[in-house]
DNA sequence: CAGAATCCTATACGATACTG
DNA sequence: CAGTATCGTATAGGATTCTG
């Protein structure tokens, strides 16, 4: 089983800097290369696993599953698996995840301004 | 010299996923554990190197310098060194860096809501 | 004061192959 | 379809020491 941890941004000095800073808190939740992209995709509505793969072609299955799990653990994403064959699994943003919309939007706006220059 | 690269978030598949996504673009600029914190500190006004170290006690000098350099390269932060002895170096947000304020603020707001639950 | 240099560890991510 | 498992690499970050 190996119990993959891989909890986003690293944090070696365990005792010291555990989230006194709200910005760090956020980066721990949506930091990394893929999580914001996944959330951004889900912002346009619930998607099945295969739809996410198509929407983000560059991501590997490992990364997608891994970050989806992490996002579930952090209560940003809900997973609904319907017990049929073949399986149908749908991912959607939780209320908390939906609340990230302003953050992502602010990022997108800034990116456009920055790329102008 | 070794030419340290250390350009934020990794990107192995060089040819493929180079910034088609605005969110990725932003994460490349302010991703990682320290950059948002540094920017957040500078949002309250210009600060000297030593002030930054005091404001962010957990950061090592290497990380602080490294990310300050990166932020300069990305035109988010300005560095002003006055040629006196002992040296006086002041860091401040560039206009582009200042434009990140809504992003950071949105993060902080979300963090507070998230930590309530 | 404001850094540079060196060495090291943890982990994020990629590639590929396999499964209920 | 929706995952798991395993191996390998790149890089973020830490600790310590030294300097103009």
C-alpha cells in the first residue's frame, strides 16, 4: 500500500510554521501545478473522471487521481460514484470549493494584465 | 557558479504545457511556500532585507534571497540598494506586484471562511 | 547588513504497466 | 471507465558556514 502522503507544498519544520499565515493555508490547499487547474475545470460544473482527463490532457492519471483525493480530503471537491458497470464517477466542487471562485477569478484577471506587458 | 535555476513550479514536459492556462501562469509566479508570504509582507509597504527576515522568522536566508531574486526577475518586486556601508537594501512591490493585492486578499478572505468550519 | 556557497533531504511530478 | 502500483527524476526547501 505504501500510504502515499504527498501532501502538497512541503513543510519540513513540522513544529514551527504550521499555518499561522492565511496565505500559506490557502497555498497548502490549492498550491501545486495541478490543483488550481482541476478546480478551475470544476468551476464550470461537475465532471466525470474521463471528462477531466480530456479537459486537462497534459496531466497523468496519477496526478489527477492523487490531487482529486487530496481535494476531497480538504473538502473542496465531492466525489459521487454510482455503482454501475462500467463505473460512473462524477466530481464536483463542494460549497467550500465553490467559494474559491473569487480567488481563481482574481488570478485569471491578473494573468491577463501581466501578459499584456 | 552552478547557475541555480530553481524556477518555481516544475515543468518537465518542456514542450507541451507551457502556459496555455492563466491559472498555471499565476502559480508559476506566486506559487510555492514562500513567495505569497513575501508578497503579502511587502503589501504593507517597502521593507529592508532584515525587516523581511524578522517578519518571516521561519524562512531561511537562502529561501528569502532566492525568492526575492525570482520575484525581481518576474517584475513583481523592486530592489533598491544604496551604496553605503553597511549596505541598505530595500525591497518593494512593483506596480505589477501591487496588482496582486486582490488575489492575495481573496485568498485571505477564503482562508478565514474555510477555517471557521 | 545583506548576502553567497555548499551539501543534503523531502517530495512533487512523470512514465509506464496493470486491474476490478 | 476509473482507477492502482512501481520506479525514476527534477526541484523545492533546509542547515550550516563564510564574506564584502
